[in-house]
């Protein structure tokens, strides 16, 4: 019972943190939101590329899923570079 209550409390704290962060983001100017969104997509693309490459290196063999992650990351970077991934 105590374990369940602790899990529920942890979930409430995480949801409250996400809500607080989203309310803070809603109040900033549109230019900052665009810069934040662009940096997020760049980080996301680099994360996909690194994840795919590290998985391929750790398995020491070619895997289509990991190669797909690299392709998705490169695609995101290309779309960001040509400004096709903007709101």
C-alpha cells in the first residue's frame, strides 16, 4: 500500500513539474519559442544519429533499424537546414 502511494505521489510531482514548465514556456515571446523549438529538433536529430551509430558499433553488425535511426536523424537535420520543419 505504501509503495503504491509513493508511486502515485511521484507521478503527481512529475505531472506538476511538466505543468509548471509548460506554463512558463507559454509566457515567453514567440521568437524565443521558435529558437527553443529549433534547438530541440537539432538535439533530437543528433540523438537519433548517435543512438543509431552507437547501436551499430555495439552490435558489430549492420542492422536496418539502427540505420533507419541514422537516416531519420539526417533527414531532420536537412529539414531544419532548409527551414521546412518550422511551425
